[in-house]
């Protein structure tokens, strides 16, 4: 049953990984914030295999041991990344074998080193769009190599059945490829520092880790870790303030000599009234003036920056580090609260502003159209 659940999980992550449109975003012109992540983690490890018959929670009392590791990860954008990790796990498990004529009380104790190359998927940004959140859900899937050492003993008689030194002579391998998958949640403490909790399941493509074969085709390792991660190269988008118009004051000087006329030098004399001349009325030919048709109620283009099923209290909650040049407007449409900004008469003006917002960190900005504050579909004629 565990292998079946593992297979379903791998298929689900594979489908997400090969969905390029969701991973790359709405536009190929999105400029993502590429950064490096370095982290350390520690927690508990558990072994599941032939010498094991307890569940995860039953193993928390006695069969869970210490595990720790380091990781380095390159984020290609806000949704995907690639990384390397190393971890070392202590392993312990007990099982009573009553299928033999004389019952055997098995105990396995050992250590395992895991070297993993993995892909990282920010599930929150993939399915709900990029935004500043208090927590991010993510998943990883990878491939790697595990090596191990330990001993299989009879814990009643305290005799060694097989150990690291004698395993090879009994045709047991001391290492094998593995496939780890993980699901975790990450909490930003600052723009560069994050805390995470992660649970993973590793399939070892071998049945030799416990030096015992009793039905299971593969052995499994489960880990529950907490970690602290530091992000290098995270840059906050800088908003350019619009330049203020400053009028230039210049002193004007006449280019030539100015003649001053003193009107008081001329005496005032009575002026005779000129005879009134009456002109015949002017008749213009009658022309038919065509009435100018009134313009139809127009539409406007806006740039949508955010959408959510629950309303937000203020625009500053959406993007804390961006100052928008236009007011942010809220519209409720098809069960979703949509937030847009700007008002443009042409599609090209709105598209240019959307690209400007994308370059400043609003990665999901795109052009929408409204008529009388009602969302309408953009047609090819509207883009002309």
C-alpha cells in the first residue's frame, strides 16, 4: 500500500512538473527574481522495511532517530528551482520473526548518507499566483544515491547476524539509488530569511539496507525536518517616483531700443462723429449641416494585478513594496475579487504599463477591459 501511495504522489508531481504554461507564468516577458538559497535542517528519521512492523506514530516512541543535513538551491523564478542536498540519518528498528521454527528477535541499527539532486516547486505560486504570503506550500522530487552501514542483531541473545563488515560477503549491497519526494511549508521571517517544516519519503531501490530480505521489494526512509534558509540575491523592486515639473525662471531683456510715448503731450480735442453708414443685411446661402453622431458608451483598459476569493483590506496588503501610480480598484466578478489599476483608452498603452509593473515585481500583471465598470472580453477590434 505504501508503494501505491508513493507511485500516485510521483505521478502527481510529474504532471505538475511537465505543465510549462503554469510554471512559466502568463507571459514569457516576466522578469523573475533569481536567487540562491542556502539552508540547514534537522529532525527525526525512521526506517521502514523488512525489519519493521510499526507505523509512523508508533515509531515516535523508540524507533525515531536524529537526522540532519545541508542544502543549496537555485531559484529559476518564483515557482521553480533546482538544488542539491546532503543528509545523514540514524536508523533503528525492531521486529519479531515468528515464521521460523525458532522465533528470531531482530534489531537493526545503522546510519545512512543521502546525496540528492532535486527540483523545487512552489505550489502556492503555481496554483494561486505570485503574492507576498505569510506561508508558502512547496514540494520537491529528486533522484540521488544512499550509502549505509549498520548491524542486524538478535536483541534477546545480543548476537550479531550481519554487520557492515560481513554484508558484502553475504551478497548485500552497501549503497543504492533512491527517489525522494517531500512536501513542506515555509514561513518568511524577513525578505532573506525563512523557516520551514518538511516531511519526506525516500524510496531506496534496494532491499539490502537492513541486511535482511523478507518480502518487501524496496526499503523506505521517512524524515521530518525543520530548517532555516537564507536567500542570496533577493532584491526588492524599486519604484521610480515620477519626475516633478519644475518651471525655469528666466529674466527677459529687450533686444533693441524701446520708444516710450507720452500720451499727455497731445492735447485732447473733441472728435466729430462720423456719419453712420447702414449696410444691407448679409445673406448667406443656406447649408445643410449634418448632425454629428454621439459616441457610443466607451470602454477602458486596466491592468489587473491580483485576484482572490476573499477581499483584502487595502492595496498595501497585496504588494507591500510597490507604489502604484494609479488608484487600485476592486471589482467582484464570477465569485472572485479582482484588483486592477489605471485607466487607458488604447490597448497598447495598457499593455505597456502592464510590462512596466511586471519589471517592478508584479509578475501576474495583465490587461483587462471594463465597460461601465463591468468586466468585458477583449476582442481583436478593441486592440486596434
